[in-house]
């Protein structure tokens, strides 16, 4: 009880000293509060991620279209067809609606179902259509009337591009049509693969660990000046333990102010979040709500961590009545290699799985913490051997030799962030193969594909002509087809319909070709011959036709890769009577690289003729949607962390310059040039940065290799990505140094020699 009284008394005294420290005292407190507040802001955002994910899943589920093949048209039913598309890399959610009766289900966010020819768009889509950037997308809605906007209840985010379009009938879309009597489903239970679980946990640790490091560094701002004030307390009778508790009280005030600043910054970011889109993701401000338990842990953690950091920082400082003595003889640092060995040991024997994730998390934390502990020792060892050079270099190296710990702390956040980013990139690249699926497309001949379901062959020809007329379309290869079955078996083959020019792109036709002829590949001669009856299946309908007398055998060829590896029957338009059969037309094409908007123009032309047409970029492989969502979330989180690191580095740089105000004023009064001092500040940042990035590269590769080993994946190093990440860390540090130069000019005045 007595110990608690002592702690309370001394912490309160430290709080009063920090509050009554005059302009310099409040300057130190505010700088520390800003550094801590930036970390608090990002921690609160991270605590709101579960609410954001749950809210997004709930919104997607509420507008889902549950359909059933057994549902018949009625007063309360509606036919729907999905019409999603991509415009300049952004996804556009679209749904075609055709009510069957007078009381159809109402999609969320709408007050009424749009009538035929009417479109209801999201606010973001309305803004895009009204801007010059949406001119090509606007061609898609030229003959439709925009009848209103979608409310928030029907959107996954405030910046989502979405629309609902009314139609009189959707029957011609065949098997793409679904019928429903309500909107919305229960949010599906998330079944996350063990590797994805490990990836998410590791990513959260890697993204948040630098924030904790920067917040801890912020709690130590102004340490040297604080220690000199504490020496005066020793002179009036305070003992060593009391001095440490008072120092903790000063840090506690900065932490409490940091909590207030961080909470205020979080509320500001929360209000501005609706106007920002990162990696295609946008969030409603109302959904950015930290989980109460996580928020309470943050509120408790920050003050406790600030007190612990202050007490820990005093371990190598001897505050005496007549001054402050810091350890002058080097002491072997044994902690870092023990943490490193422990982290490597945990990760080396870990296996991906729900139970082992605790072991993986502990190993990642220990390995990253060992990098933080090792960095000051490496910087100190590197600068002790630096001698000679220009005057700016000598000023910088001497300052680093006297106090390398401050410089090391300034770049520790960047070092840990780069190390974590390198490891995360290796891990994501290594496990990505498991979530990459073959599309079946052979992309050597084509780059873009337009797909539609024409009502008849004349509509198919109009669609083909419209796409071919788009400027920039090259080597268009159209295919109009339906599925057919043989009379005596259940075997199905594609039926390809087109003029002789089109068929020659798909098959080796004989020298002569005329309308009304059909062509059977040699391997299908047992199934098809002149006069054979065909049952053509298309969109749930069966059409019977007869092969014409002019049916010839040919060799098989499919140079565009549209039909896959199977054989097909080829026919000219007049060869078969296909009245009533729903066809499918596909056009593969190459694009003129000199026309960057060709893909958008193709999409506009296709969707103007058929709202359910799809235009897709041909890729040999594609990522699974769930893994792609994780990658997008990681990218958005990395951008946010990079911003916070840059801001925290700027605060640290300003604090270092403020502490060096008097030496800078002395040098300026003796006539030292501004260029010399500016270069010395740059060298003071560059030397620890080079050491830190070297350590980050080694630590990141080690951590990434261990994570890949734990997941059973081969170890691969992406050198271009590695260079990009280290360069980004260097650029952030150099930009922060450049931004701090105006304060340097301001401090280089003789007036800085004045004292309060």
C-alpha cells in the first residue's frame, strides 16, 4: 500500500512538472502527444476492422439475389440478370430487373422498382457519369433515363459504382435469368483456409508492430532535457527511484494527451473515410466503430506502455545532484540475439494451422522485436569507426557518435515496417500459387473478349459489326455458337455459326465455301453426316434441325482458343434453321496499344446493344476472389501505415532539431553555411537509414523464409519487389528530412541562444 502511495505521489508530481514546464515543456509534451496520437489513431482503426468487415458482409448479404429453379412467375416475383462490368479497373455492380407482377420484391436502397428504360444509379456512379472521366461509360446509358439514386442500404460503400436497370422482359437471356421473390440472405459463415488465417494474423502483426514502435519512440521525446531537470530534483533530496517515477509521470501526461489527440484524429479520419477509396474499397463512416474490448485495451495499453518505456529508458542514465551521467563504457547487448534465436526457433518448428497460429504470432513478434533491439547496437558500431570527410560529414558523424540512440529510434519504425513488408511480400507471393486458378484461355492471340447472347443470327451479326467498328480493335475473331447433342447419345458438341470469313478463322475449310454449307471435322464423322437430325440445346430450349446435303469433312482447328480443346460442328447461317434457339456470340480481339481507351469503348459498344454482355480481359490465370480481397485489404492497410510512419518520422525529426537548437544557433553565429548544416542533418538521417534498411532486408528475408517453410512452400525471393520496398523506405525518410529543412533554417539564428 505504501508503494502505491509513493507511485501515485511521484506520478502526480511528474504530471505537474510536465504541465508547468513553460513553453519548452509544453512543446516536448505536444510533440510526444502527436507521435503517440498517430499510433493511437491507427490502433483504433485496426480495432474497427472487424466491424468494417462484418458491415460489408451484411450489406452484400442484404442485396443478394436468392433464386430457385422451382419458382414460377407470380405477383410477388421478379426476374433478374446480373450485369457486372469493369470500367477503367473499377468494378461496376449492375442488376437488370423485370417484375412479373404488381408487387415485386424491392431491392435494398430503392423506393420503387425502375420501369422499362429507367436506371437507378449510386451517387458515386452519378458523379462519374457527370464527369469527363465517365464519358465512355455514359455511352452505355444513352437510351436510358436515370430515375434516381440508390440509398446507402443498397451499397457496400459510399463510393461504390452500382446501378439497377428496369426491363419489360428478360426472357432472351436464357440460363442467365434467375427468378426470386425476395432480396437478401443470411451472411454466410466465414470458412477461412489455415494459410489465409496465418496470412491475416501475420499481416496484422506486421502492420501494427511499427505503430507500436513509433508510439514508444514518441514517449521518449525530450529525454535529454528531462534528465537535466531531474538532476535538480536530486539536488533537493529526491532518490533514484523517486526520480524514475517522476520521469514516468511526465511521460504519462504525454500519453494521456496522445490518447486525446489520437482519438480526435480517429474521429476526423472516420468522418473523411467516406470520401476516400483505397484499392477499390470504400467504407461508410458509421461502420468504422472499434470493438469495445479492443478500444479498452488500447486506452489501458498506451499509458502503461508510456510509463514502462520511460522507466526502461532510465536504466542506463544516472541522474546525480550535479548533473546527468550516461553510460560511457559499452555493455554487451545479449537480449537481441536471445530474442532472435527464440523467434527463429518458434517459426522453424511451426506448422500452419489454427493451433500453431499462436506459435507463429509469438515468433513473428520476437523476430521483429529483436530487429528493434539490434538496430541501436548496429548504428552505434557503424558510426564509431567513421572519421574524416567534409565538414558536414564530420558534424553528422560526431553527433551520431555522441548520441546514436536518438537517430536509431527515429528510423526504427521504418526498419521494422520494411522488414515486415519484405516478409509479407515473400509470404504472399509464395502462397499465391495455391489460390491461382487456370482460366483455360490461350492469350497468345487475343487480349479482350466480348460475350453476348443474341436473339438470332442477325442480332449476332449486328453485335459483331459494332465491335469491329470500334477504333483500336484488331484481329477480331467472332464465334456464334450453341450446344447440340447427337440423336443416339448424350454427347454434346459446340455448334459454331458464321460466314465463311469467320469460319476460316476457326477451321481449315476447303478452297471453296458458300452460304448454306456445313462442315464436320474428321473425328466427328461417326456422329454427323448429311441429313443427320440435330437437337440443339440453348438456354433451356431444344430446337430440331437437319444437316444440309452440302455437308463436307474438314480438319479441326481452333487458333483463337475460344472453344477449348474439344471439336465442333461448323455451319454457315443458311445451313440450319435455328428459329427459336438462343445463341451465344464471343469475339476475341487484340487492341491497338496506341489507343489506351479501346477496352472501355468496346465495353460501351457491347453494353449499349446488350446490357448483359460481358467484356473481359483474357488472362491465362486469375486469383481466387477471397485471396484477392485479402491482397486488396493488405495494400490498403500498408498505405495507411506508410502515411503514419511518414508523419511520425516528421515529428521525430522536428524533435531532434528542437533538441539541437542551441548547438545549431552557436554554429550559425560562427558563420557556418546553411548548406553545410543541411547536409549534416541529411547525413544524420542517411547513415542510420542505410544501416536500418540493410538490417530490414536481412530480417525480412529471414522472416519470410521461415513463414514459407512453416506453410510448406518453396522459398523464393522477389528481387524487384525487395528493391521497391527498400527504396520506398529510403524515399519516405529522405522526404521527411527535406520537409524538416524549413525548421532548420528557422533554428539557425543567434536568437536561439536565449534561455527562459
